[in-house]
């Protein structure tokens, strides 16, 4: 039987993968993917705890996190497309040209 601990372990593993992705990526698009993994891990934890406690607040918070993630993707991908059209790369090291 799957218990709350199993869900929280999966959530913690997903969170660690997201943190590792943020720290190791050189591509801005992969950085967005790692951020989405972080947000999904929080959602898994919130929904699991909410289900375990018999409360809908976990699902409600997860819904709001999904809305924030969707808006982040919409704005972020638009900025990435503009950046790629201008500089023909999504490498984070190319952001050095923004120095004043």
C-alpha cells in the first residue's frame, strides 16, 4: 500500500532533481524545465498531504501553483523566442553581453 511517506519521498526526489537541474544547466530552456519540475514536486507534496488530512486546501494550493506555472511558461517562452531570434543561442553564458 502506498502511504503518505511514499508520496513525500517522491516529492523530495523530484525537488532535488529540480534543484540539480537549476544548478547545472547552461541552457535557459532547460532552466525553465527544471523550474517546472520544482513546482510539480511541490504540487505532489501538497496534494498528498491534503489527501492524507482529508482537506482540500492542498489541492487548492496546487491549482494556484499550476496557474502560476502556466503563466511563467507563457511569458518565459515568449522571452526565450525573442532572445533566440536576436542572439541565435539560448546559452546562459551569452547573457554576459548584458553587462553595462
